[in-house]
C-alpha cells in the first residue's frame, strides 16, 4: 500500500497511524451474475489516524483501537452481504472503522485482483479517505446477533411418566406473539447464522365452545407483505435514452432491418432518436455463415428495461426470428445495449450488454450515430475509442448511410458471399 499523507489534529499536530494491510476474504460482490455465484478474492488495506498517547501512557487498550477487532470486522464486510461496487465496500469499511470514537480519519483501499477484465492486469483498487467532516456514504457493519439459550431458558422439562402434566392454561389473548415471525436478517455467503430462538409456549386450551369460532376468524385474516419491485420492471419517472443493436444475416437482411426499425418507431412508449449507418460485418464465432448486416438505433423510452425487452422480443418474433445455435445465423436479432445508466444482471437481461465493449459491429455504427457516446459500466468508456480497439474491428467491411431509404449494393446477404468466421475469443 502506498504511503498516504498524514492527518492533522485540531492543534495542527500530525496524528498517529495504525496500519492493517492485506486483509483478505472471499466475497460475492460485483455486477455480474457469475461474480455473485462463484465469488472471488477481495483484499483491504486500512490506515487509521488517531492519537495514541493516552493509551500508551496508561498502557490501556480502552484508549486506542483494537486492531484485531477492526481486522475481523473488515473481513466480515468483505465476505458479507454482496454489493455491486468496490466503492460501496470501501465506504462500509470506512464507516465501520469510524464508529470507534478515538478514530479521527481512516484511509481504505479495496483490491479486486480477479476483476472480470478482458485485458492483462495486476490489480484493481479503490482508495478513499473519510473523516469526521467528510463522513462515509454507508452505514457501518453490524453483525447479526447469535443467541445461545441458557440452560434455564431451554425447553421445559417433560413431566415424568407417572407425573401429570402441569396445567398452564392461559387465556388465548394473553399469549404473546412468537419472535419467530420477526424479520430475518439477510444471510451472508459461506456463513451459517443461527437466529435467536423463541421461547417455547405451553399448549393453550381454548374455552369450551370457542374453538370453531376462533379457527374461522384466523382463517379470514389476511397477511399483507411488502411488494418488492425489481428495478428492471420499474418504469422510469421520465423518458430514458436507450441503445439497441440490430443484426440479421438470413434472407433479405436489409429489408428485415428496415421493417424492424419501423416496428420500433410504432411501439408505444418508444421514440426513435437516430439510426446509425448500416454495417456489413464478418460473423464473430460460431459456424461458417453469411456476413451480417448490423445497425444501432438510439431511442428514448418510457418503458421499463424489461418492458423494452419484451417489445424487442415481440419484434423479433414478428419478423421470423430464427436462431438455432449460439452465435449462429439469424433472421433478426435486437439487443438492448444500454438503458440509461442502469447496471443490472439477471437471468433474462444484463445491462449494459456484457460484450458491447468488445464488439466493433455495435461500437462503430454507434459511434457514427453519436460520436460523443459513452458506454457505462465495467469495461466501458468513450464508444469511439472502444470501436478503434475492438478485437473484431477488421471484420467491419463497409458502412452505408442511406440504407433506410435506398437499396444498398450487395445488401442481400447469401451463402455466395459468406466466409469462415474468425476464431472465437476465449
């Protein structure tokens, strides 16, 4: 960890520092599904700024920082509840350390050495400094309490075989609700949490003649739970800019793409902003097949991300989508590349598109339609710059500007113009 500048106290004196480096754990943080499923190593370095003179003078741990406790909490954050961003991890760690009243400032660096980056690299780090004036943007780590019952709190002893069970009858209204219905805390990966056990209640004998009535009342009760809305199902407060990538290489591909653009324009909640030039590109991966025609459409939509997905899938079906194998030929493909600044990964939709940053057949037309476009998320950046370095950039053969209104020479893609696809990237 590189040397960090010191922190001054109120009198202008340099505070002391306690440094912990290389705290590591397996965490399940990240925006991609495989990161949440498989986990990876995260490492944290922490520098704590405080005045240690009182603790040293009295030789008393109570007046300084218990770095063993800090180390345990930092590791608990790393292997705890998953978050999307390394930045969020750093904020939680900083908040946890600053919860100690003797700490005046803290420097946190979080390393993600196994980040899903497609080029050789050594490490990815996020470093922050937080203090009593620039507070963390997260709540401190709070462990889930684990309660162990004392012997006298355990289940009551059963009566001896010859001993009648004690009559502990109580009115039904006097029985407190069981704590087992309390809201459960989220489980952390790799850790078994034992919730506090509720005290066991003795059987309650209902008053004679009341059993059927109370059962009927219970059956009529309705428990209303909180409705949780997936961010991908949530309609935006206002119009959102989105980018769609269109591709086809079966039949009259140019006419299919024209019809798809018209269908998008006619979709309720979707407004066309711009349409890119038409690119003819060599297939990437998959079997030998005809060249593709590709275009990018910029839209403004009031649909939710998943609502837009359903609309594009309906257009694919209307135009005879055929896709029998991965990276194989198809009649029409419409992908959502970007939806505003949404970063999300689910089984049916990943935003931004996970391979957009390395696909020249998306990047080059997009840069033509919007020279200042920026791809958000991991691996993103200025679209024009990404297009210039995309691995498959040599496969983009030409761009046609007026393809929506005029026929394009050789736009009819057939097997006579096909060629073998370049080898797939690892």
